[in-house]
């Protein structure tokens, strides 16, 4: 039962945190009828039995099959989506992948970071990187396959791209970022056990985290240009949701902090979810929303750019809905005006 | 290498939170040489690789075998200790069981709450209930087998027994208790996943929790007397450690709150770890210690008794060390003066 | 600029947590134009400068003056509203008071609990107790003054009233409740300092909390009937929001738990915000919403009823909006469908 | 009552978190008799009434007067100690200042960061910077005045100095650090209110934090050498205690990560509190202790050094006790073997 100008959608992998956030957002979306949800681990149950506040009679299917849905939102572990997506595209569906499978353009980079050959390298070129504020939005309109960036990548790229593209920064960036524990997903692990994660703050993947490849790809200034050097260290914060990226770089010779601030303001002038703010943002001020708050400042002569997002909304499901809104010509904020719930 | 008047000890199940707390306490105990630690899941590793701050060269054995240790501290899931303890007793060892297997005197009660026949019912009578403040301490001196009470039971029994024994309370008690997440142990579970447990407070086992049987047993006034009615509802608090029991009952006809307070003060007069305090205690004030802080007051004519403990110390490993100290004639506080670490 | 069938509203005391929640809800309410916000401590600032996510050009007025607003939502410390409300009523406005001043019908009770004579006792009879699920809703339709109950009272009364009114419970109740720290408001205090409140759980106001008077008043079965005995002990939980009330009582002779469950289901049959649920509810499942989840069960022969709410929404501002919706004949859930933000 | 080879000590400003930690440590110190505690805000009370677990009959004096104590540990806001210390030195006492007044050698730097002329500039040269692992320990032995470094400074300097002194690093460092809320002290503030600080992560003092001056001073390679460039951004973590410093720099031409690791291992070879560890440390593993865990690694060709400390122990009071131990020729770890309590 779809709105005249609307569409039907399925969420594949609906019971992880990103998938469940997509379900919440699509259920309240004025142009979308959610017609199918799937989850191998919770098959046969209703979403509302697993996530409080999700009111829907839809029952979780075991198989990752979108049924009749025109739009497929995929929230699966990497490697799995890549083998399913080609079939969905052949069936004429639009696919928004929250996972990592189609983010990197270079199959060698995929193999390097994910330890396996890419199952569908022929689609990498076509996949549109779903970070609307930094891409050619026209590409989204005709997109069959949108690869939504990782949560850390979203924060870091939004924090860096105006400087990069304006030629205002030396191509050597430190991205020190911290995430709430929901970023690790709903799967259990000792590091995410309450008694271990509470009262603790630690870095991880210090030698290199997979999202680094996405950041580096997005911060090339042109197709043939050298990649910038980015050093990215993620940290785990004892809180449920939110990411803050604290980014350090030097101004390119001659440019000033005022020019830099102007570049951010103008880059994000038409972007309803980006706020260039006057004070260091906390993650709490964007919790549950699709917003990204960015602060541009300087300590001595080094630039510090801070970007705060909600890792499950702007860092995952909200961004996918935003991309879908643009692709379909709906208002960019449709379904994204009010905060989500849980975890 | 044991102190002249000292002993050697093993911890069986040393990598759960209760077991690891026992390891910490025994390593700093002046009269004990810890000679063996075991853990099926972490066999071959050293304790310090699993728990920061545990400095020891002891390697974890896979088998639950105490080696040459005279004293065996057991921190195993219920049902397992019961099959191992008889052998250790035959070998002449002293056993302190942190688990549930020997707490209940009546094998029918064990079967009712644990869903299986007791493997060694012949030992139930002999086992000494290891809550030193409420038992005949002489029994500990000759004990071969000490059954340390559950964490909730410790708080509730300490909060109720002076009223019960003084004949000051009507035998109808509500025990509303709340515990930090470490009470659920180190094993993973969705309810204990940080993103689920944080910003949440809930009751569980509302129809009946196993510790209720221990409380009821300890609150009989005499061998042939009727059991009191106790209603016990535990709650999960988003914090790492600590238990608060809030207990409600009515005074027995004619007795006064002053008499009741006197009964608590005199019952715990010689007890180094019990403090009868003048204000409602928070769990934080006993965190990491073997203390129990008790506050006795009244709302209208209903009595409210509050008891706060650390669930892993006074509620588990610290209490076992205290019992051992008494059994061996060492100072009751030996090894228990300073707080423990982790989780 | 008010909707044809709509109204204009002011929030007096808009920068406390309850007031700011009211602002959030009224800004998104389809029938309400928020025309005035006041705050003595933040006068001259805009709401959005104090609360992220509150998008409004309204500037905070220093004086507690509702301007032209037809509806006045009051979130002031007790004692202050009582002196302002009579004037607003004379001006023909509708007043919804989130504070304590008009909740108790008996001025002697007010004096006993608040330590001062009531400034406007003549209004106490007229004031409608704003807990829509347990009052005569017709009274709301003509109400000039709605006294919204306290946060703990809301949870406890919803948990008890069906049993009370059905004559199914002995009139002796224990209400053990726990609240997140936002319940203490935005004013600073050492107990609410992060480093003190984290990793702590404690009872407070054990000898008697002001909300007890509201609960007792609401749990009388009839005008001339004796008050039931209620013992109410609140606790502070290291989390931001949410209240869980765990209520204990005995069935009146002959009644059964099935009858009791039926009484709850039928009492709340038409109530869009109340869910009688099959498992013990956690506060997280109602966080940010106007819902109350109630679970009715038994341990042995004692009844345990659990009720979970969000203290700032169903326990304060959301309930006021719900009452306003009913008073004006709007859909009961208008403006209350989606969660709020901050703190 | 002082040990033959022992001393008497006073803590001035004993009820802040750093002061109270000093009290705890000195009460358990085998060579120290704590004879005086002072606190303007809590004068007349006993320490144990304010801090659970501090067992002492000492009553808090209102005046910052050390009485007969030979050693004075000062935990006062900056600016106040500087006016009191000269008198104490004239009286022949040894002063350990936990505050900022004597850390910077250059009075102009003090004026720049603290906004006032230094009250006792003549003492700046004499004051010994109390970070034992990086200074000439001989200087401590004859010291009258020890200026203990700030909490962030301790972590950052320990993380950088072996690289700096070995000539292994380019003199351009990013220090991204995060602290638990106790770092802000016991004074109230909206940012440290539980409901605001929980579920939030934010940077602050991004344009420049006072500890930067200490780091820069300590990372000069020689008296006449140029200062390195250090960019330091602190963050607030929703946890009670702990600091993690994540430091980024480049190797000086030709040097290798293996050389760097060797430099750290050899710099800290004789240091009982420093552990050069093989994995990224979490703050929880040092909570309550005087330890600093350092991990040296590389992402691509950029070095990342992580250092974790407890902000109140190694970052404040523990470090002062360690300095005192060295100054008096006692074992360096005396009184520092076991964890502290509260907050």
C-alpha cells in the first residue's frame, strides 16, 4: 500500500541497531510503505517484540529477501550484501547499503581491508557514495545502488572535505574520533559488556581501521591526485550513541582561518542537516537526529575541526533515508525531523 | 611457600568476576599463598593477561583441580561444585564455595529452585552458611565446607536478621533490591550489553529469584518454626558494582523503632565490616570493600531497613575470605582492609 | 498565529527540564502556537541557545508573564505558581501546572508537606488532577486549572488505581520507586554531580516524600473513605531519565490475579498511552515517550505491579499536553507521537 | 606520632577530589602521620563524614594552616598556594603542591595562562617539577618545594618525553586527550551535572588549555632549545575517573619504530609505576592506581603513543606521594600499592 508518489521498502537485517533505526525511520516516512523486514536471528518474531516503540505488524522473515519492495535497505555484515545486491539490481530495485561492501571504488583496497576478493567488483564504479553533502547530488537521482559511508567516515569526511576541496589544508590530517558503544552493533562482545565498558575509555584499531580507506578515498582532491595522509584512531566511549571526530591539520600557505570558516559555511549552506556552530559540539546535542554539528577553530596555527553526529542516524540509517529522499525528489528532511529511540 | 601459621589456596573458576576478586584478595592476604588458579575458558593464560592489576605468575589450569592447595575457593556455576566438593573434602581440604550448591539445607528446596536433584545431599547438613555476622562463629572454626551466601541474600539477611531474632518484626517482609551489572557475571548477554543496559532500570525474576530461598531459610526464627513470608524483587541498575536492599516490614506489637535500632547496634557490635549508619547509604560508599552499611528507619509506622554492599566483595569473595579468617583464627579483616579493582 | 481550532500557549519556567520538554512538545503540536517562554535565569536568550534541538525564535522573558497566550503551562518551584495562577485565571486563561501547588485538595496536607500555608486555597477544590487515565475526563473539558501530578505519583497511581477501585487489594501498599537523575531537575547539587551520582544507587526521603500525599489522595476509594496505607521510598539511579515503580500489595480476600489483570486491562482499555505488558518493563522502553508500561504479576501470594514511565514526559510535560488535548477535544496523542530530546 | 624515620603531614584543601585522595594515601602510608587537614567549606567536620572510607578522627580546620606538620600537601585553586607557600618554606617545611602555581618556570608564561602576575616568582626556579620519571631524581631529594604536574600534563609528558629526549621525533605533536568528570573537581557546574554529562562526549578549551604550557616546557630538549609545537585538545568523557592521551607525531628522519619502542622501554626501565604495554590501554586498567600504561605503535608512518592514568592518583595525589617517597628515601611505592576509593 504505497502512496501515489511514494514507494515500498524492505529492510534486510532489520534487528541490528542500524537496521532497526532504518525500520523506525521508514515507518514514520510519509512517502514510504515498509513492506518487508528480515532477520536471520529473530525470524518469525515481530519487530515490536524486539524493539520497544516499533509499532508494526510486520513479521521478520528469515531469508534476506525483499519481497515486492522497490527499495531495499541493507544492514548486513560486510561480504554478504555484495553477493545479494546484483540480483536485486537485476530485478529493478533500488538498493541502499548501510554496510561496507560498495563504499570503496578500488577492488584492491577492498581486498586489503576486508581480507577477501570483492564478490561483485563490476558494481563498484556504479555505486554512489551516499554522503549527500559532499557528492554530486544529481548522481543520487539516477542511482540504483547507494553505498552509505561508515559512521566514523561520515563525521570525518564532513569535517575535512570543505578544507580539502578549497585547497586550504595541507594534505596531512589527524582524525581522532570517539564513538558510543552502539557503534559496535548489537552483537555481544566482552568489550561491550556493561561491566567492562562502563568507566573505561580506550583506543582501538590503532594500526588502521577500515573506515580510514573511505576517508582517504573521499579526501582525494581529484581522480588522478595523490591521496592525502590521514591518520585515524577511533576510541570507545562509555555512552550509548554519538560520534565526535576531532580533526587536526595545517592551513595551506597563505590561507587563513577566516577563509576556512567561510569555506565550511558555503559548502554546507544548502544542507539542512549540517550546522556550522560557534562552540565545540557535544555528541548529546545531535543524539537521535540526522544532524552533523561542525566547529572550525584553531589552536595556535593548527586548525582543529570538530564534527558530532549520531552514529546510527546520520552515521547510518538516517543518512540512507536522506539519500533516498534526494533520489526520489522528496523533501530532503522527510521522515527525519524528529529523534529516534533505542538503544 | 606458605607462612608458618598460614595456608595455601586455590581458586577454581578464577576468571569470572567473583573468582577474580577472590584471586585479588588472596594474593594480598598475609597468611595465604595462592598456589593454583583454574579456568576452563582461559586455560594456559596468566591471570594478569585477563585482569589488569593482578600480578601473579600463576597460569590458569583448564581442569578444576586445586593441586596441593589446602584451601579451595570455588566460583563455579551451580551444579558443578556439588560434584567436585566431596572429593576435595575426602582429601582433607577446606572448601569455601561462592556458588549456590551448598547453601540450602533442604534438598527439596534445592531441587525446586535449581531444577535438579542435589548431587551430594549428604553434605548439606554439614555445610556452614558463610555469613559470619549471623551464624555461630564457632561453627566456622571447625568447618570443612563453607557455603557463602548469594549477593542479594547477604544484603537482605544482614538487613533482616536482627529484627527477626529479636522478635521485633511481623514475619512478612518485602525486600526490594537492586544490583549493578557485574552481579550477572562476566558471561555475555543482551541484557548486559552496554547499549542495552545503560539508561535502563528494570526488575527481573519478579515471580521468584533463587536467592529468596536462602533469605527465607536464614530468617526462620528456630528449627521448627514457620518460615516468614518474604517477597523479594531484584532490579538491574546501570552501574558496575553494588547492591542496595530496601526492606519493608511492620514492628511486632508493642516494640518501638528505638528498640529495633538497639537490636541492630547490639547484633553488629563486634562486627568490623558492618556499620549501622545514620543516613540512607549509597552503594558507592561501600564499592570495592567488604563493608555492609545498614540504616534503620521508619516511614509512618512501617519500618524501612536499607543495606548496601559490594556484590563481589561482601556479596561473594570478600565474605569467603572473612569466613576463612575466622575459621583459621586470623584477624577477621586480614587481607580485606583496602578496596579491590575491576570491573 | 493560531490554527483555526487551535490555541496559543506560554511556558512559564521554560528552561528547567520539565519546562523545556513542554516547549519541545508544544512547538511540534499541530494545534498549538507557542507564543511566549519565560525564564528568570536565562532571560534574553533564545531557547535553542540553551537546549539543542529546540528551533524557535522565541526569546526568554524574565518575568513569569504569559503575554497573550490562552494556555499557560507552568513549570515553577512550588509556592510560586500558587501566587500567580489566580491572576491568570481571572484573565480567562487555562492553566496547566506541572508543579505541586494545586495537587492536594486539603490545604492542611499542603501545609504539612510544603511547610507553609497555601497561598490560594480557594482554588484547590476547582483544580482538576491532571492524570487523564484515572479521573473523570469530562472534568478536564471544562477545566480552567489542571494540576499535573508528580512524576513518581504518576507511575504509582497508574500502578495502583485499578486494584484500588476494583476493591481487589488490601489497602496497604509498598511503592518502591527509582528515578533517573533528571528527576531532580537542572539545578545543581552534589548528589547530582556526575562524579558522585555515577556508580551509585541510593534511597532518599525515606521517612516521607512529598509525592506520597498525592498517591494517598488518589488511592482513596471514595470521598469519605479511610486513606489506604502507602509506604513510598524513592531511589536515585545513575541514568538520565525514567522512573520504575515496583508496587507490592495483597489481594483482597477471594479475588484472584486473573481478576486483577482483567481489572487493569479494562481500566486502561481506551488509553492510548498505557500498555499492560506481559513482561517486566524497563525504563528504557518508554524513554522519551508519553507511555506507561504496566506489568501485573505475583510472587507467591503477593501481588507485584510494575509501572515504567519517562519522568519528564508522562511524568510531567507530556501528561500536561495530553490533558490539554483532552480538554480541547483534540486527538489525545496530538504532538505526543514521537520521542523528545535532551537531557 | 611519627615513625622514627617517618614524618608528619598536612593536607591543605582536603575535601576536593585531589586533596581527599591525598588524605586517603597518607593515612595508609607506613612512614607518614597525617596530623592536619583543612577545608574552608567543610570546616569543623570530620573527613569521614564527607568521604566514605576515610577513617580518621581529624577534624577539618577552616584556615589553610598546616599546624606542626613537616610536610604540606597543597590542593588549592591556583593563585592561593603561591601566597602561602613562601611562609611554609621559611618555617622549614617541605611543600608538595598539587596545583598549578609553581609548575611553570617562566613568570611570563604564568601570567599569560593564569591572567595575573605570579605572587612569588622568586620560587619558580627552585621548585622541582614533580614528575619523577622524567626529572633528575636527585633534585627531589633536596627539594623544599615540589610542583606536581597537571593530570593531562602527566599523561602527555610521559607519552612524549622518551621520544623527545631520544631525538627520535619531529618536534610537532598532537595530544588528543580525554578525561573522566572527576578531573573537573568536586565543584558544581552544569557541564558536570549528571543529566548533562551522561551520554555526552565533547572537546573543550580547544583554543588552548593551561596544561599545554606545562607540556611544552617539559618537551624542550634543552635549556636554550626551541619549544616544540604541541597541539593539545582535552575532551570530557562520561565516566568518573581516568585520562587517556592519544599522541601523534612523526619519526625523525632515519629512526625506526623499534628504536622508539626501545627508547620507551629503557627510559622507564627502573620505574615501578610505568608499564610499556603491548596493546592499547583502557583507562579502567589503571583506575584507582598510580600506574601509567603506555603503548607505542604506528599507523602507516605516523607514530601513535597512548598513555592511560588515573587523573586523581598518578595525575595528582599519588604522584605527590611518589615524589615524597623519593625525596625521603623511602620505597618509591610506599603507600601506593593498592587502589583508592571515591569518587
